[in-house]
C-alpha cells in the first residue's frame, strides 16, 4: 500500500509498538523509529507518509494532511512532574524531556513550555524520564499529561505534577509520496487501541 | 532447565566473555597510522574542533559511535581510532599527535588503561578533557586519569528494580546480592540509591577468591530472604567454573526467585541462569557521552564536573520460558521488554 514512517514516543517498547502498528495497519510497510537521528536518516528514504508530532513535521518543512484529535481538540496538555513538591514552570532549573528535535530544537521546544531558565536533559525513551528523577539529575520531567499515570505506576517515589498552560499538537500525518493518500485512509481507520496509544481518539 | 555441568562449561567461554565485554576488548593488532581510523565525520561548521574517539571494533562500540556521531558530527570533527592489542597507548599517543583533538572519548577498560599509560609517560603535559564509557565500575571522579570524566557502565540497581517490577506481578521489595569485599562500597552506594524506590538490599559478602560452595551457600541464604537476586558483572565471580558449579546449582533449585543479570548472554531459555537482563542502551550511551562533550565545549573545553554520571537508558531481555514457569507475570509485561527469548 505504501511506506509509512512513524516517529513517536509511546509507553511501550519499540518492538511492541512496531508489532501493534503492523497489526493495526495491515498491508502497510511501517517503520517505527524512536531517535531523532534515526528519523532524519529514515526521512531520506522518501516514505509515502510520515506520522509524528506537528512540531516535528514543521521542523522538517512538512505539513499535516491528517490530524489526530482527542476530546475534540488537536492539541494536548503537557505536565511537569517532580519528586516531592509540584514543579513550577518558570522556576524549575533543570528539566528532563524527550528528544524530539535534536539538541537545539528540543531545547527551544522545552524552553517555550517551561521557561528559558531551564537546563534541558534529553532522553530518547519515555521510560528514561523516570531515572532522571530517581537519580536526581533534574528537578522535573516534561511529558504529555496523559502519560503521567504510566510514570506513577512505575515508581514508588512521591511524584507531584503540574499541568502547563501551553499545549502541544497531537500526532499528525504528512503525505510525502505517491502512496500517501492510501496511507492516510488506512491511518484514519486504525484500531482504537492503537490510536489511543498515540493519544488520539479520532483522525480528521 | 538446568544444564549438565559439562554442557554448560562447553558453552561458557562465549558467555563469560560477553558478560565481561567491557573489560576484554578485541585482540587485534592495529597500526597507529591512517589504517587505525575506523570512522570519521566532517563538520560543515568552519573551524570546528576535533574529537578523538578511541574504541575497539565491536557491535556495542559501533552503537555508541552512532549515538555520538548523530549528536556531534554537525558541530565537531570526529575521528574514531581502532584500539586493540598491545599497542593501545602508542595508537592513542600518535592519534593525539596527529589530530590535536580538543577532547577524547575512550571506550572500554583496555583503552582507558592505554590512555593512562600515555598520561603517565608525559607527567608535565596538559591533556585535553576526556569522556570514559564502557569501563566497568567507574564511579565518582576517575582517579587514575587527569582531566577525565565519564559514564558508569553498570546499570544502577534502582533502574534494574524499576524494570523488574514492570515485569513481575509479585512484590519486589528485597534484593539479594553476592559480592566480594572490594565491591562493598559500590553495593552500598547502589543500595542507598535504591532505597529511594523503597528497595532494601541484602548483601552476602564472599571471599576475594570464592569457590563454588561459597557461592551456592550465599545464594541459598539470600533466596530465603529476598524477592530477587541481582548478579554483579564481577569477572572474579563469573568464571566458567563458578558459573557452572556455583551459580547454576544455587539458582536452579527452589525457592525460585527472579535473577537479574547485566549481560544478555547470561539470559538463555536453554541455560536457565538469568531471568532478566538489564543492559545499557549503547546508542543512548553514545548520546549521553556526546552531551558530556557538548557540556565540556560550552565550558571552554574545561570539565564542568569530573564526577561520573550514571547511565540513563537501558535495554531489557527476558527468558520467557523460565519467567512463565516460575513467576507470575504482569499482563502488560511483554510490552515493557525489548527482547523476549523463549524455547
């Protein structure tokens, strides 16, 4: 049907994610990557469509043709989570975050959300955010608010969260090749449980 | 399934070698000239500085290189030198002479030892800052090198336990560990860190050169009191003889407790030793090392801190055959593991 490149951070391992995508998008040649460097390389291979966050699409000169929505919105809230007291954006000195856009791009993205004062520690997987708090490398970690429950479930630390005022776009799809239109149709009909893993309730 | 002693010993050299991969290095002769260059990258940034990466040629070091070069190659020139065999220090010395690097990255114990000899032979010389990775039991400030920092190779116990709790449904509160006295400081520091996640560590100290009976006795005592056994990557405790006659006997008898190891090769459905391996993610380790290099660059090529960091990212492997036979798994367990091995 076409080649789909997926660059998203989800709460399961890459192996399980790739398998869920394969089952949810039969006939689609899906490649899931989790690192910014791997995404840049895979993008050179001219996929037919790219599924990632709108901020990543924009950084690569791509526009969404299909957007994910949840609770009627194409944006979602992010939260700062710390051990002990709830961290405050604008005051937090160091923040752990997923590396979406490489060093400079991710620094800009995180500082827009939590303030320019923050030193940013990047990690490549959601599960790597917790060690940053466990070994006290950062004051807080930044992640989509919907994933805070996963963080809590994995730890016995006393975690406190604060949702941020600014929002971030939910996953979206860019049509980048001749097979793209068919892929957009397939993603629009993706099983609910797979879409939910991406934070999406419906595709428009 | 327990192996016979003979079949286990036959399989053990590869297994033990992999377990101690951080200290072995590849035994190959390498010149110190252009033929020692494994990889190089060229930055488009004018006047960019050079980083000399000294590494043996293995799958793991190549993964570290990938993480490093993805992060650094736009801003810095990277030259990877192949290090191996007897002439590590000569290769490194000639590399420094030829490339005049602003910093070094040193991968594995023999490489670090080679660089230590380079520094020892030039006591009055100022050396560029260096970042050490894949070196066993690196903690605090590297005492044997000047201007060095690094990242520990051992996955912190707190991370190991967090991963195990995602897999096993029964409570994991007390972790048993067999260790020699020389590693008691390391174990105590790991225990203090793990305490933050409400994990208690029960220690069984063995002699500096233990025999198989000592290992078996220590394991039997721990298994009565602990919810899991954590096996350190200590080459003195993981000799083929001790693995076959001590560890395997001690672990493959009731009461069953999950065994966590630090080498993928110690998890095998046909050998029933480790239930679960938690290893550093080598590509992420390269990224972490790159960030240290960038911090040093931002600090005008002076070390901002010499204290070694802990590795942040891990990969996990489970022996599903053993885990299903002996333990209660969480429903979502397999979605939280990188590699599943099953007979």
